[in-house]
C-alpha cells in the first residue's frame, strides 16, 4: 500500500512542474511581446524630448502645434501663437515636426485645371469639401 501512495505522489509532482513551466513560458512570452516593445517606445520618446531645442516645431500631447522658444532640464517654453508663450513639461512634447523647408509643394498640372473647369457647371457643382450645390435655373 505504501508503494501506491509513493507512485501517486511522484505522478502528481511531475504535473505541477509542467504547470509551473507553462506559467514561466507564458510570462516570458508576455514580456517579449508586450513589455519590452513598450519600454523601447518610452526610451525613444524620452530621447526625442531631450533633444528638442529652440526653433524647432513640436506637437504636444494635447495636440497643440508650437515652436520651442527656450528649454531647461524639465520645462520648455513654447510659442503657440505669435507673441503667446506657455511653459510646458518636456514630457508634454509628443513629436518633433520636420522643418517646412524640406517639404517641396507639388505644382498642379495644367491639364487638371482644364478638366476641372469643364466638369463644373452653374446648375450643378461640387464644392471643395465634397458637398453638392444645386442651383435652380429659374433663380
């Protein structure tokens, strides 16, 4: 009878080790899929916030676009409109925007203007925001 109890105890012991191993593997998978990428994203955001210098255009976490006027260890002074300056924490900088000088606007083609003029009429036209203007001929 003692051998039966010993066999039952050894059988249940291997099951608990398997369960423990599954828990450890799931935790490791969770770490590499969820926690590690989030830490890398936080490090990149902190690095970008530290590199914000005067004259750069930024977007805050509240969605405001501004220009950095001055900065110190934890705060930055942002110009949100001409002559309007506000002090923010560096953590409030969500993104440093690229300079406008680097962006070259595309010139419209002459063929696009000609086809657009032909397609609009006084009786039935579409505005720039997509709404249709319907004018009656009697007015």
